[in-house]
C-alpha cells in the first residue's frame, strides 16, 4: 500500500509535467533555480567540514531548526500546501490508517521541496565528515530531521484544514503574507545587524535549541564529534519521540478530519445594504465602477495590490536611508501611477467567466471600459497626488513639483487609457477568482509576458513628451519646463484616456465573445 | 464620452434578411424528425417560414454550427421556439446543448448559421437582441464577491434600468426565490443551489421576453425547484417564452409544452412534447432516439457480491 501511494505521487508529479511543453520549460527553469540554491547550500555545508566544530554545530542546529519551523509555517500562510495527496481523497478507499500515514509521509519527499530538504539535510553528513561516529550521527540526524519537517507540516495543515478552507482566513492570509515579502529587504538588514550584534549569543542559543524538538535531530553529529555520548543519546530519544508524537497527533487529526469535513459556510445576512451601488450613478458605467471598487476592496487579488501601495514609500525611504540620497524617492509618484494604472490591464482576466454577465446583458464596450477605469482612478488619483507631493517634504526640491505632478498625472491617465485597450483584447494569465494571489496562474504565461512587454513599450512611447520635459529641466535646471509639463501631462493624458476608453470599448463590442471564449479556457 | 448607438430601429417592416446560410453549403441539413422543422436549406425568408411561424418565433435558430479544433460540437442545429412556449432541450452529455444555447444568446460566435430573437438577429444587432433575452449560462462564474442583493442589482443596472425600479424588483425576486434571509451574504458563500437561484434572479430582473436557461434545476433542492417552476409557468402564462436545457426527462415532460432532442450536435426530434414522445414516455422515446440502453448485458460480477 505504501508503495502504491508513492507510485501515485510519482505518477501525479510526472503527469503534471506532461500537460504542455511550456509547463515543462517553466518547471525546468524552476528546477534549475532550485538546483542552484541547493548546490550552494550543500557546498556550504561541506565547506563547514573545515570550520571549528562549535561554529559548525551552531550553524547546523540553527539552520535545521529554522527549516523545521519553515515547514510548519510556510504552507499555512502561503496557502501553498501540497494537496496532491489530500487525505480526504482517500476516505472512500478503506486504507489501514498506519499504512496511509506511512505512505503519505514518505510521499512528502517526492516533490521539489521535500527532496531539496532531504538532500540539504544529508549535506550535514559532509559537515561532520570528521569521524565515524559523527558521520553516523549526522546521517541519522538528517533522516530524522527531514522526517520531522514533513510530518510536522502534515500535522499543521491537517489541524488547520478547517480554518484554511474558510474563505475569510484564505483572503486575509493571502494578503497579509505580502507585507513581510515586500519588506524582505529591510527585514533582512535588521536580522543581519541583530546577528552581528549578538554573535556570542548564537552558540548558546544553538545549545538550547538542540535540546528542543526543533533542533535535537540536527545536533546528533556535533555531539558525537565532541564525544558527548550521553547528550547524543538523549537527543536521539527526543527527536524520535517528537516524530512519534507528531505521528500520533496526525493520526488522531486525520481520523477526525476524515469523518468531519470542514464546514465553510458563513452566517446568513439580511440584505438592504447596496453599498456603492446606491452611491454611484445608476447607469451601466456607474454600476461597473461600483462593482470594480467593491472588488478592489474585497477580492484578495485586487486588495493585495492595494496593500503593497503604502509599503512603496517605506521601501523607497529605506533604500534612501541606506544610500544617503533620497533622489529616488521623487520617482515614487510617477512609479505608483504607472503600477496602479497598469494593474487594470488584467481586469477582464480577473473577472474570468463572470464576464458572461456583461456579455449577456449587452453592456456597451465603452460603459465597461469607462466604469473600470474610473474605479481605478478613484483609488489611484489621491494616492498618486500624495505620493508625488509627499517626498518633496523630505527632499525639499520644490522646484520639481510642477514637473513631477505633470509626469505623474500624465502617466496615470495615459496608463489607464492604454490598460483599457489592452484588457479589451488580451487575456492575461492571472490567478483564478478565489485563489491566492500567489498561486501560479493557469494559462499562457508566455503570451502574458509578451503583451506586458509590448504594452510597456507603447506606454513609454506615449509618455515621451512628459519624459522629455523632465529631461529638459534636469539639464537646464530652470523650472519653466516643469510648468509646461503641468499643463501638457494632464492634458495629453486625458486625451489619451478618452481615446483609449473609446478604442477599448469598440474592440470589446467587436470581440466580446472571442474574449469570453479565451477566458473560458482558464476556469 | 458616450457614443451614439448605430443600430437600426426594431424590425417593424420585413425582418432583416440575415447573411446567406453558408451552413447549408457545407452541412447537410440534419435528419430531423419532421415535426417542427424549418426549411433551413432554402434562402431564409423568416416571415414566410413554416405555418406556425406566422406569429414571429421567440427564438429562431437556423443552421447553427460550431467546431472546436477537430471536434464538431454543433452540426447545423435549426429550431423554432414559438412565442409563449415552454421549450425543453434534452440530450446526453456532450450533445451540444450548451454550445447551441451559447451561440443563440450571443456568448459564443457561431461558425455558421444565425439566431433571431423575436426577429432580431443576435449576431447582427447584439445589443438589441440581448435586451429581449434573459440568460442563465451553465458553468460560468458569477461576480461572487458581491452580496446576492448587489449582484441582482448590478445585473439590472448594467442593462440601463432605473435604480428605483431595480430596487423594488430585486426585493420581489429575492422574496420569490426564498433568498431574502441571505440577501446580504456574499455569493461566494452561497450553496450551489442558492447560486443557481441568484443567477436566475439576475436573468429575470429586466423582464425579458425570452428566457434561455441552461440547466436551471441542477443542484436546486425540490422545494426551490417547484418554486422556480411556478415562477416560470406564470411567466409563460403571461406570454413569455422559456427555453430550458435539462437532463431530467420527467421534469421536461411535465413542465414543457415543446421539446427538442439533441445528440451529437444535431436535432433528432423537435416539436410539441406529445408529438415527440408519440405515445410512449419522453424517456423511452429519448433512449430510442439517442441509442444506447443496452444496460442488461455485462457486469454480471456486480450481482455476485
């Protein structure tokens, strides 16, 4: 039975590659990346062979403990748990629980993350290639440690399956996880500074962690090398007991989960709250705008791009404070304008087949385009204004204000116009409704990249007047070009916006059904 | 920023002559049971069609065909849905029901053929034709981050209706479909049956003259199903036209006045229910028409336990 489950997982993995040659190329690139990281890691671990035993022990134990924690936390927040062998799918096959557990645990090693963890863990054998007992201990520790990772992640995902399948939790976690990701740079710098400050403390921490379930397995090699037989024996017991305990937990949780499938319903709510539909004009375009604005707030795929907006200035300010010059901060407004205007390129793709309602209701293309663009404008205009003016309080370069305002507004309106054209014609690979914004989107990624690249090229061309006026001020130093830009930017932008909305509307009228057919492929 | 609409006024004189039916050149007219058949090989002269065409058909499908790659999903389907009829469309899985209805409602561009709604060509004058239709497509998503009430309101406003009218109709529809208690719940949190009902409400909001419903009873509980049936029957009684696709023969036999049996992208029989079933039950007739039904052979081991 265990062999059957392993075979099944292997077959699923292979068939995943078979779906399309492009998928194969993507997977090959991912694999190459993983191999690169992995070989660096293993190389580093082997290089530790020549380091001081104390340092090697510290690195291996802390690294191992961090890996175990990662396996527990990452599947939870990234909603990226590997559910190809979801235990719920085996309910109707009467598989003895012990065999099911063993099979699922071992199958966890088949797949890139599991395999990479196992190989990296085995890299510690290289670190302790100093004496026979140390090698034996490191090998045993690597196996136990990797197994702990897999089983712990299974326990966590099973325990939170009910929670994770509730929509609210999924929505929230998929947005919140963006924040640390965006702030990765500042966080890393903080950690490095902290570690530098407390270098003496780390070996102590490692010794402590090595007595906990997180680090016990990773400590075996080091303890045997330094001759602490008793400590090694105890730590072996700790790690073995950890795995046994986790298996028991998993067993109990699984049995409970198999008979009580998660309930994901919310409580019923009375109506009477039309929200934005009651506020905006009761025209087709107004309704589209209201709907789009509601989605900006409630759909995590849109909301995620809103959550990162306030993080932009943080990152720009941080990189400014690192380098000592805040010149880059002045680009905050134009860049935000570009990002936000560009985001509605994928608007129809985000709708997916819900777009059928627009098509069946006979919404005119121009109403569709206008509503979506105005919704985006309502959110982005205040943000862009604040982000354009705000940085000048830091830098004090007030002579740039008119020019930057012109560039920002020009970029925003031109971008919205261009996005209205692009999203009327091209389907872009985006995560499906209800999926995490992180999930790899189905569909033709190559076409998406091509459309995006060409689109950005066109945008750059359309923005040549504004950019030229910025360049003029940069070279001449006088503010006259800035005042010209303050007029030219918004004026040209609004003209292109109107043209874009009209052209996009015309295209959508002509090719709505074809667009819908493209959308129906990825559902 | 609005564009004037360049559409001809509704056909008061002779209905528009649609594009020449290329379908007849490449597709043999399907072997239809000669009940409600249109002469789709001839030049389309909609006003002088078969006898029962005299009051303009609510939906007139002529030689629709669609190919997906190698597979011909719909192979020259022609149907006349008389105004005021309750029309059932039955067929096995993959028969081309959804494809045909998508082409008839302007969601999928046909390779050949035309569809007229009360004389308005769906593909020549789409905006006008869509005003006359309420569509419940099968297997498409909804804007499910809206509450049920918002979704139906949205559907009404999209069609350019007045907000006050939309408001009163929404509350009546939600009451009729027994969704009042969940009006403020997000559609994404609805059950499958509730989702179907809210989609139906979105299709009804503008009081269309023709309702095209793809699998309206799927995953709907019996109480709601009889609710929906009641709504549809009174709608038909007051002059509206309904076309539904379904797998449930019994339901179609009891509910519909007309039926078309579709398989392999062709119409095998069409006409009033009594004509099509011809003395036997619709289910027997269906199996007879579509073929199959050799289910007594094989699987002996299933009786040995």
